[in-house]
């Protein structure tokens, strides 16, 4: 397996024809193939080698975005006073973001940010849930680019609203020089606060989301690859182990759905906290 993985890396560097040959060799053999980080760097579908390179993960993201727009367009176009099940589900999600995330954290200040935070929450749910959708089987957020873009979106927003309210000097003073602290402590505290405000907040938002989606994908692939091996390649009593690995895979599918929803909640909750902190006079 190690030799095949090394061959994969060389093949991708050499060109698409050798890459295709590698994947054919890998999947035509009879052994067990553990998941690797190569799953997150699939060969290009279009425009290979350019900044517009389009691969399988990009395709999954496009499908998720189209599905998101289609669902809300259909529900909005058929909205009624007495809601259908679909409309009731969408209204429940909107009420959840408003009542369980924005209002408890930001209060009245949160009304202006409710559309943004709701869009953020629902988008992350759709991009996360593709990890358990048949034939897609990978989360759109499992590659750092999309989580990083969302984190930078939040980062630019909380910096801009904070500076707009307090002015640049006032914002820096409120965040980097907490009141009630002895002045000599600022030599230690201010660099830590600067690191937190300008680097750690967006970095941890992006890394937390991507890391959870990566680990979830690897677990699912491991379980179902083992199931395939036990059922179709193993001999004797080992075939029975396929039942265990399949059950574990099914359990992890349910757990991955939970994680997809939880990570959307955590990302949106922290975003609302950062926005609220940017608007506060003192923290």
C-alpha cells in the first residue's frame, strides 16, 4: 500500500494520464485500502494546472450550493399562511438561529446581523452534510479553502463593525488593553490579545470546521472500505467481521450528521460572540 501511495503522488505530479492509471491500479486490486489524505486532493476534472482548476470537491460544493438555493427558492415561492412540512422545517431553522444563537448572545444588536448569521449557519449545514450523501461522500468543508473563506468573512465583518462603532483607536484600545489591569501587565497581555483578535479567532474557526469534516470522512471511508474487504475479499470467519464494520459505519453516518449540524452551530455561535465583542465598549 505504501508503494501504491508513493506512486499516486508521483503520478499526480507527472500528469493526468498517469494519475488515472494509478487509480485504476488501486481499485482493481483485491486488498484492503485504508483512507488517505489523497482523498482530499482529487485529480482535476477541468482546467488542470490553472487557478480555475475544478475537481470533485469543487463539484460537491457547487451541487450543495445549487441544492441550497433550490430548496429555499421552492419553499419561498410556495409559502402559505398554513405552512407545509417543508415550509415549517425552514421556519424552524430560521427560528432556531434567531432564538438559540443570535438573540441569547447579541440581544437587540443581533437583528442587523441575523440574515448574515442565518445564511452562514444554513450554508455550513449544506456543505457539511454532503459528507454522508450517496455518490458525493465528502464534505464541501473538508478542504480548508471554504472554511477559511467563511472565517475571513466573519473576520472582516467583526473588524469593520467594531472600527465603525469605536473608531480604529477606540477599537484597538477596547480589545488590546482590557480595563482594570495593572499597566505593567499590558506588556504581556496586549500581544496575547492581539494574537487572539487578529489571528486565532479566524484560524480556529476555519481549522475546527475543516478538521472535524476531515476526520469524519476518514472514519466513514475506513469503516466501509473494511466492510467491502471483509465481504468480498476476506476468507473464512473474517467475512463475519463485515457485519461489525458495516454497523460501525452506519453508526458513524448518524454521528457525522450530528457533527455536521453541531459544527454549523458552533461556527455560527462563535461568529455571533465575536461580533458582539466587537460592538461592546469593554470586555
